[in-house]
C-alpha cells in the first residue's frame, strides 16, 4: 500500500512540475516586436565643414521596438547598432561603419566624428558629394530576431583634414630592405620608387621576398627620413596598417611574390595587396 501511494505521489509531482514548466515556457515565449522608426535632425543632407568640426553634425532618434513575450513587454535592455554605408551597397560594403549604441534611443555625432567615418571608414573622397544610407538594428539577445529600422538617405560632402602623417617634403617615396632585390640601401633603384598619385597618396607594385623586412624612405641617399611602423616586424602589419615617421622595420608577407603597396598619408595607413 505504501509503495502504491509513493508511486502515485511521484506521478502527481512529476505531472505538476511538467504543467508548471509548460506554463513558464508559454509565459516567456517570444511574441515579437515592432521595427524601430528612425528619424533625424537632418533631412536630405548632412552639412560638414572644418570650421564647424566641434559642432553637432546630426542627431538620430528611433522608437522603442517594444519586444513582447507572453508574459508582457520585456524589461530587458535592448541594444542597438547603427549602420552607415554608401548608397547601393545594401549595407554590405567592405568599409561599412558600425556604431554600437547600448540601450539609448538616440545618438549624436560631432562633425569631426562623422567626417572621420566618411573619410577613413567609407573612404569617401574629400570635397566630393556622395549619397549614404543609415539604419539602426535592435536586438535583445542571440535567441531573439533582430529588428531593422527604415533606411534614411543623405547627401554628404566630407571635408579634407590635415594628413594624419605629414607627407614627405621631397614629394618622393622609396622602398628598401631585405625584402627587396637590392637589399638594404638608402639609394634604391628607380624600380623601387613610388608613383605619386596625389599630394598624400603613393603607390608601387614591386616584388617582395617573403618573410623579410623593409621600410620607406623619402630622401634618396639618406636614412634620416623614413616611414615605418611602431612595432618591429609586427606580424599583424604584413598586409598593412598604421604607419608613422621613423619607427621600426615592416615585415613582408610570408609568401614571396608581386605586391601592390599603397601608402596613404591622409589616413596614416598603408596596404599590401598580392597581385
């Protein structure tokens, strides 16, 4: 008799727990939300000017997505991500700017910050009008679908800023090092002289010996003026990165071959691309 009662108690307890769990699961089931509605202090264009660099460029606001569960409106903090990209890229461009905004329902950008996004991330040309798209994405957790706002379109003309690294006064740039056929020399052959694309951009296609080092020189016959990186032979810089006046030797990619090297003084960055 006691055994029978024990079995009945266990069955009832299990059933009660199952019902309770089912109710909890139903109560917390996700019902959805509303896509945020994005608005802006700007209309069709975002004016930018160096003289106003410290002033506000634009403020964006959006509505709360009101994530709903069976138990009611979620009290969890919603995180937001703003995406800025060139029109036509469908927010899939390699230089798309992504800004994390935490739980706020608005964000403001100074002209300096927004102009920097356009020049250094989207890589727009200064003084040239371009159309960009902006949207915001809301998310609650990895288990909850993201909600995407409407897309706003603006015309922007980024302004030129002083180069992050001062261009060589000689107007010339050379490459030298053990990664080159001529090895280390401050008088490299003309095949190691960069083409000056504009006042701040130099480009060269040249053969590099994998795993060796190099640096950039601006004065033929002198070691005094060179451009390089902060950490000697930094493996994270084999495909490019930040550079500076003076500095340490640059490590070439592991594989020998022909590479296109671009040195952008405006952005203070160089790139190394296999050809």
